[in-house]
């Protein structure tokens, strides 16, 4: 019996469904609202991650079925998940202007993975009452650009002040700088 081209294509198409030893996801994020950047596509609710890379995106049922015995599972409680970008060659610090262009009408906080700094938009700064002339809190700082205006980067106690004033967890993108 000879193998046809069609048989070969079917076999290759099924290969992603084969489970290899040691290929279990380290982390499963589920019960979320995953923005996939696919126009008109169904919104996903779960993500499988291994070695810092996304293995699969799909429904809770699909992705939880991939979990191995040692996979950590994290319930996102219907929080929004947005794609993150990590370019190891070029530093890409966010600015207030970047965040304003993306989300002008709601406060946004993007916390750096180190836990000492965050990037915020103008709406978040307005809620805190921070302006270009606002003094830095003891143990923190509101950073300014070359033009003397706030650039959206806040550190330590200034970051804590913003996070205290913006209790809406979905407005925050925690750890996005580490994705």
C-alpha cells in the first residue's frame, strides 16, 4: 500500500495534536478574555505557556485538556489578556503618549515585572492629580521628559499612589513588560 499525498497531509495536520514527553505547558491561564488580534475570530478564553512562549490559545476546555500533572493553572476571573511584546535587542519603554493613543478614555497602568516601576496614561495621572509641577513623593518619583512634562513612567511610592487610586483591576496590565 502506497502513501498518497493526501495521507501525508492528514498526518502532518494531526501532528500538533500529538503529545510529546516534556511538552506539557508550565502555565495555563484560563477563564479570561483573550484578545487574539484576529479580526472576526472567536475570542479565546485560555492560553497554554511553556518556556516563556505561548503554545496554544483557545477555549478553556481545549487548553485545560493540555495540562499535565505539573502544569500550574491560573484562573483569570474574566480579566482581559492583551498581547505583549518583548524585543531583546531594542529597549522599548512605554510613554504616556503611547498609552494615551491606545486607551485615551480610561486609566491604564502597565507594571514592569520588577515591581518598582510602571507606565501610566494621562487619565491615570489625572485621577492621582499628578501634573508636571507635582513634587515627587518621598521614596518615589513621577518622571519627566525632556520637555518637562510627565512622561508616564512612575516609580516606587509614586507607582503605589497611582495603584491605590485606580482600584479597577482590569485597568491594569500587570507584568506586561515581562511577556
